[in-house]
């Protein structure tokens, strides 16, 4: 990598830092996106992909905690795939996804008030796709943790270049 490229990547990282260090709603601990040491040096395109993916991940959690299924679905790409509980669910379209989400029932079933990222780590990256290993914790109305789950999120841009979550593989039920 030439010196100009290295400086460009460093500048992009500095510009993206406020996004990378955001706090999740209700969580006083900032959750910064980490990049696995196994990845090595990043290209400018990979750095841009990570910055875009980071914004989506923070918006995903903020929208989820706001219990706004339409806003939450805006962080996803369709068709959307979720692998969990020994099965695979494919949501073909946004409208179907929004219609089936019942936050009140979810909260009741799980004694849930909010969720928060415990960590976000890029484990694979290319200019057009980012794999992020995560752990999130669910909290009850008394702000006590009820469960934590490891997951893998796959993000990519759609045909218009807008980044979103294409797939989630979770150990959560």
C-alpha cells in the first residue's frame, strides 16, 4: 500500500470514529465496532464498508428498542434470512416482516424492555459485504439482564447502494 493510500484510510477511520463509538440507547457503555486482528490491513473500500455497516448496526438496535417495526425493518434487506432455533426463516418482503412483528407480545413473552450490544466485531470484510460477530443482551423492565446471545450478522448494500442486514444467524430463540 502506498503512503497516500495509508493516509487516506487513516483519515477515513478518524472521520468514521464518532459513528463507531456511538452508545446504544439505554446503555451507558459505548460499543465500538472492532475489527478482528485476523483481517489485516484494510483497503479504503473495506473501511467505507465497515463504517456503513456500523451505522446500520447502531440504527438496528435503536429502532428495535423503540419498538418501531417499520423503522427496524429499514435496517434490513429483503429477502431477509434469520437462522435460529434449529430453523431458517426467510422474510421475502418488508411489508410481511413489519406486519408479523408484535413488540408487545415479544416484550411480554421475554420480560423484555430493551436490548443492547455487548460487542460488535468485524470478522470478515470486503468492499460489498461485512460479517459481524455480535453478542447482545436482553434486559427486563428493572434493567436486569435476562439473557445474552452470540450471533453473526451479514450486511451488504442493495442495488441502490444502501447498506442493510441481509441475514442473521443467532443462538437466540
